[in-house]
């Protein structure tokens, strides 16, 4: 019996460490998303500045190809970076579920089980909160990369 209690306590310590690792990724993902949006905003602003060392005209012109290419590269890197963050968070969450399943009657292992509580939240929160952040975090930079690639292609073909 004491051996089982000792194993449970070791597993609970592992659970706390995994929970800490998992939770520390959330602010990292938020920061990455904010920087992604700022950099894309700055790239669009740079395109619209007439003169200033770029070109005499502002707007999407073929001679600003390096800005469009930078957008593709930066957003491609962000896609991989956020993907890696989400991958590790998913792996830690899988390990947390494994420990939870090992101790179904121990409430210490069910801290992430929130379905019943989420279902009681106001409808608007459930509507806006139903998409996991990993999906919009992964697809936002990928979509931005594709947009920059299309802009690069169109301006080079039109130029």
C-alpha cells in the first residue's frame, strides 16, 4: 500500500511538472501571435510609404519584391516556430492525460478537465472560445505567407 502511495506521489510530481511546462507555452504562443501581427502590419506600412528609399510610388509595385519575399520567409518561419510550440504543448498534454487515466479517482490529476464547466459558460464565450488557439496560431502565419507569396507573384507578373 505504501509503495502504491509513493508511486502516486511520484506521478503527481511528474504531473505538476508537465502542467507547468504545458502552461508556460501559452504566453509564448500569445507573444508569437502578437509579434506576427505587428511585423505583418509593419510590412504593409513599408509598402505604402512613397519614396523613403524604396520607390517613388507607394503601394504594391513589383520593385518591392524584397518586402513580399521577407513576408513569405518571416511567416514561413513563424508557422514552423508556432507549430513546434503547439507540438510540445500537445505532447505534454498527452502525458497529462495518460497520468489522469492512471488515477481516474484522484481529483489532483483532473485539473485540465473543464468540459462540464465550459458548457455552463455564457453562449457567446462558448462560441468565440470553441476554436483551439493552436489552430488559428498555426494557420495565421501560414495564410499570411501565402498572401505574401500571391502578392509577390502578381506584382512580378504585372511588372
